[in-house]
């Protein structure tokens, strides 16, 4: 991975942190942006964010639209469908000092393409991190027996906390499910 700035070029291939980040970014953002072909058709359940001369101009809804070549650029293309994200396995300690290993699935939906584009650099990564920290925090408040009995309450609390934070990012968390519990 080579990062180019206006005044110097830096090769970061040997740095393991950069390799991990670039692997995540390339996996997440592998989808190519549509090209401005003057007459554009935005597919159903998508929204395209248009920049005019490098500044936000508008959001294109599904249907036919006309853009000015070289002046208008499709900067972001968001799927308005529900998205399922894996929450990686993590350790959490309960109130009675028992260590659990948990992972989960988070279901998201973009409700404001403008906020999702400009509110946070990588919305999926930010929501994943928020889900992990919230899950650890909420499990720390419960005893081991409570974790097993109050799973639905735990899930709804995590969704509520994520929705409070992710609103400014234009993302809504629809539900969260703890997938596995390993002692």
C-alpha cells in the first residue's frame, strides 16, 4: 500500500497495522462507484451522493437522472437494503468475574445517505466497534446467570445504545443478535 501526499510519497507495505487496515478497507469498499454517463439510472434500493466541483450537491434517488460530465461526480453509492455485519468474537467479563467469549450479528440500514457519506469515515467499522464496546460494557453489568436469561434485554440495550450514537451517521441499527457464547 502506497500513500501519496501532495509533497511526498510513503511506502507502508512493511507495517503490519497498515496491512490489516488495508485488508479490511479493500474487503469493505471493493464495490466500484458508478461512472457518470450523463444520463444515469439509479437502481432500486440505492442512493448516490453527488458532488459538484468537489462539494456536496445532492442525493440521487432511484430512477433516471442527468449529470454534467467532469463537473458532477458520483462520490458515494449507498445500498438502502438491510445489511448484516459480523461482530467478531471478543472476551467480556461478567459482574461475577467469569470470562465469556461472544460474537454476534448486527443488522443495519442507511436512512440518510448524506450523513452516511460525510458523518463518519467508515460507518460499518465505527458501528462494529461501537457494538463490541457496548456488548462488553453491558455484560460487565450482569452476572453469568443473567447473561443467559436476559439475552433479549441485552440485545435490545445494545441496539438502543448504537442507535443513539449512529443517528448522526445516518445509520439505523435494526437488531443485534448474540450468536455464540463460549465459556
